[in-house]
C-alpha cells in the first residue's frame, strides 16, 4: 500500500489551529487504502501525547503511525555501543521520557547544577557578574556521558553551561533536530537549532543530528510501513524535502508553514521539491494521488 508521511506543525495545524482540509485529506487517503504516517522534528512531546493531540483535532492516528525526533533519538542512543548510562538533556520532558523508555538513565531537570540561582544572579542588568560567581560556586556532579539537545522553551544560561561542561569533558553530543524555527498561531518561534548552535559554538563540537533532514525518521516510517512507495508532505525544503529524497521518497512542499513561495526558486539539489501545493486540498490534483 502507498505511504503518505505528513509533517505536522505548519502542515496539518499551526499551534492549536487546524489547517483547512486537514481532517478531510487524511480521511480521504485512509479510505483509499493509503498508510498515513506522521513524522515530526518536534521533540517536546511523547508519541502518546501526540496521539492525544491528533485525537483532539479529529485527525486520528495511533502511536504506531507516529515517529518523532524524540522517539528516533531515544532509539539511536539505544543502539550505541557502549550504550549511554548517564544522559543530560537540554529539552522538554517528552524527550526525557522517550529516552527513559529504552532503559537509559536520564538526569531530572531539577538536578541541573545552577537550576535555582538567587535573585541577584537572575536580575538582568543589575550585577552582570552575579550569575558567573554563582555558577562557579555551585557543587558539580561528574559530567554526563551523553548530552542530548532538543527544543527547550525554558532554556537558561545555566543549562547551556552544563551542556558545555559535559561535552568538553568528552560526552557524546546528539541533537533531536536543527530546526531554525517552527510555526505557531500567527508567527514563527525559534526552533531547537538555535539552542544546538549555541552549544556547538561553546564547545567547538558538532552535534550528531537525528531529525530531518537526516533520514532516520523517515527510514523508521518506511520500516514500519513495509513499503518504500512513499510521498512526504512537508512545509520545509531544507528539512522535509531533503529527508524525503534521502530515503527515495517524493517530496511535496506545502506553502502553509515555514517556506514562502518566493523561496522555492532558491532551493538546490536535494532541497528542490518534486511538487509544490498551496493547500492540502491541492494534493489531490497531483499525479501521485490520482484516483484518490
């Protein structure tokens, strides 16, 4: 059976707002016998949390048809030899939970050295040296053997400092994704790549990236589907389309999220989409979906 792989943020919804035609598009594909999968670089939630989100939006789906960068990162770590034994995460609890589900120990967010600085250290512009003095006075545990970075909406200087300390001490450095931004209601917000870049600069070390545009997410989908006849529908040439081409899938760019139409002409190589649509309804005008 043919496979449709949908990115979610910016394709099926923006924040809590459902995209026009999203429910109808998925229902039409399922009725026609397509396998519908969801693949996202967002690492903040577990697959089960995504099941609940999709259910609330009326889109359907189950954990077996959802692959997130958090899930893919966890299973990448599980396959390492030696397997990590002490992981420090700069990210959300969804990423921590997916890693813990593989049996790998992950530090609690509350155990971060410097997690509760005094008011003098957090007051912006009052005493610039207060945070430095605080961080150099806190008791430090042994460095973690692995640092994993994802989207962290509560990132702090102390979190970056601890990641830097661990990586400089020899920890593996892995990131769930390098997304520069993600679409929400009415605007874009900085993505995980912003945080990854800060730690890479601080350590002069490049992270191993698991999410799109690397092929790990889509390869996991194709393994589950048992079929490599796939079409990816995403809102980014740099991430979705490149990752699609790296697994031999067709890449359909939809202009409802990250990429504007004026930017399509600038795409090169693997980033050039096979098709471009302006709405989900337009998918059914494409030859890949003929007869659906």
